[in-house]
């Protein structure tokens, strides 16, 4: 959850399409089946507070690595890519944030490329 919010907020604005994507992910994907949705506001506020700190991004990644099992790193990256792709436009700052996520979660570059391509393909419009 925190990673999706951080990626969305990386350009200092959470767009409606990104918030809808996060809500859709939380409401429909099995990974969030037991997630307490009342925690979303608290998690979001924590992310916002950390992003205001000088070393907040490093602290956020530390919290994410501590809380997220390694087997779910690619899942977290895929969901983050879906949030970035939700508004149909990946901004430079969002792409840099995804690059940082890849590095921090040790996502293989080839796997990351496939995940990114799939997210883009899912969010194409006619």
C-alpha cells in the first residue's frame, strides 16, 4: 500500500485516476484480501510525512523492505507500475521513482521491463 501511494505522490499530486487504481487494486486483488482498508488513511499520512523529510525516501524503503517478503517484491513493483500507468501518462519523476523502486527491491531489469510493458498494455486507450 505504502509503495503505491509513494509512487503516486512522487510528482507531488495524487491524481483521481491513480487513487481509483489503488482502490481497485485493494478491492479486487487477492493480495489485499485480508487488508484492513481503514489503514489506508494512516499509511498515506505516513508516506506523506516521510516524503517531507530529508531522508524520508530512504526511511520509507527501509520500512517497505522490512514489511514486505522478498517473494512479493515483483508484485509490489507490478502494482506500482499499474498506478503510474493509470492516468495514461508516465511523468519523468514517476519513472525515476520506479527506477528507485527497482533498485531498492532488487528487481531484475528484464523482469522489470516485462512488468512495465504489461502495465502499459493494460492501460492503453483507443
